[in-house]
């Protein structure tokens, strides 16, 4: 039996996103987002699901905060729906949108929970998409104005800010692979958007500094790990490209002020280039206070010519898989964190998302999600390894507080430590909730 201990000052939390839980899409002046449009178009989301009601957290946030209080968390990461603040993305502010988030943040603070606010978790106002979305550089300016509004409005209340969640998903998953809103399949378009997102991030950090805001700001890329099948250079290089697609492609410009040359060269082979305007890299290359890291899965892979964008194939190794089909690869979590520290130094890191999809249903009022608890134990052990190895971990926020609208998977996949009955909106704390609560309280757990 091993006791896995964590630093006494480590922050514990959980996370959600606005479109996935709020509902109330037509209430109090909120404008439509690209996810409203995408989810209502036939064939985009499993079972024709949408976020119109979701977990109804817009109306039930006090109940949800009581659940958080019982859990004993220090930090709650949530996102603001941009179209609640600016229904058309820019122009006139919607006072009712601000009022909602004030009430929400005040309740969190009353409960002794630190709010960590994500400014962009994918719900781009549809009015901006109609003008070209993130491919139009005017969206960068609109985002900075939206961020400035939030900074000024919540100064002193919110002290942890995240500019962007998972820019890879916003760019490549949504505009090259086409699985998420707005659903395009164009590699150059996706690369333009990836760059514009980084410019928006950097200029937002600059605005945060200009306003002399109290608190900290960072961003939250998603990451993965591919372990080379062999030490052949072609296997190593193929895995390196895919890892860099998530890590270096988005982090090098922030931390080093440049794109990784080996990736620039590879994209050129595919007929794609990064269209950099004068001053862009300087804008992106702003010191940040912390880095958010989202990690779920990884696997073993090897080189295969003309397979996908980066010439690799997965090698099935009999890994356990979660109910969304992702391999459970906790070794990759440690490797990602070590790679980031080795590349960029001891940047303060919050794990802003880490969790698993298991679709266990209640039996006699109890949800026995033992596989989720096992996943958490494995990944928290990997996190402890990284801390012992010198990675500067400040906090861990599991995904997700609630079962919710899982994007293109609709309501078919459950990531929550709290079960949600979408028909009645009843919340049931799962066994993993109670395990996580005890771990937070103790600051350690035993792994048999």
C-alpha cells in the first residue's frame, strides 16, 4: 500500500463550462453562440441534443455551489458565456448578463470558494461568426474589449483568469477536423484561427497588465502524449509531431516568441503557412502568471506514411478505455508535465481539467463509479510523481463537477463526479465525489 501525499498549500477544485451546464440560452438578453447554431443543425450532435437546458445551472447555481461547498474545494473553474455579456459579440453590454455572473461569483465567495474564470470556452457569439469568426482579425479586437469589460467589472472579486480554453479544439478540431462548431474542414483556416487565438490571448494579457489588475492570468491548452512504439527515429519523430501539435505549437509562441521550426516546416509540406503580421509574435510573447493544463488520454504510436496529418498510427496495447473510448494512459500525464517543465522552466501549473467518462447509472440512489475513482487515483499518482520531480504544480481541478452536455456527444457521455438526471435535474453525488472529498480533506490518499 502506498500513501500518495500532496503539498499542504496545493489548491483543489473542479471545473465546468457555460454552454455545457447553464441552459437558459434565450433568457435575459443572451445572444446566440456558434454552439446554439451548430447543435440545432441536424447531424452535428448525437441524438440531436443541444444545450438549451443542459443542467439548468443558470437557475440552479445556488444548489450547485452548495454541492461544491460540501465537496470542500478551494477553487471552482467556470466559464463566462460571451454572448450573455455582448449578445452580438461587441457593442452594447447586456447588464443582465453581468448581473447573473455577479450573483454567481458573490455566492462562490460567500461559500469560501475562489472563482477561476475562463473567458473563452468555445461559445463564440454567432454574430461574430457571421463576419468570419476567429478567421477575421476584428474578432481579436472584440475579444479584448469583452475581456476588458470583465476585468473592470469583476476587479477584486475574480483573481484567477484564463483567456482561452483548449485553443487546439477551437482551431483544429472545429475548423480542420470539423467535429465541433462551426464545423469546417480546412487546414489553412484552422491554422489562421490558431494564430489569431494566440494573438487574442497575448493582447488580453497586455490589457490585464495595463489595467494593473490584482490577480493572475494564464491560458489552458489541452495536451496528449504519444509514446513511440520503438526508438526508431521515424517513430520518435512522428510522435513528437503529434505531441507538439498540442503543446509546442501553442506554447512556444507564448513562452519563446516563435513557432517551433520543425512544425512550421511540416505544415509547409502540407501547403499551409502561419500568416504572421508585424507585431503578432511580440503580442503573443507576454509573461503569464500560470499555465492551465488539460489532460485526458494518450497512447503508443508508430510512424505510418500518409496516415493522418502527421504520419502516425496508434498501436493497440490493450489499455483500459473510458466510455468515450479514450485509452487510460496516466503515464502520459507525467510525461506531459515533465516535457513542459523541461521546455519552459518551472512555470506555475494548474491542472485545469483531468477526468474520465463513465456512464454509470444510479442504483437505489447510489452511483458506484469505481472506474472513475481508479482513474483519479492513477492520475493523481502521476501528478504526485511530477511534483516530486520538480514540476511546479499549484492546483488540481477535476473535470467535471456535473454530468453535462458533452459537445458533439450530446448527453450520451458522463464526465461528472455528480450525476445529473436531465429529465428532472436531480443531482446525485457519485462515489467518486465522496472519494475526492476525502482526498481533499486529508491531502493524501492510499493506493492499494
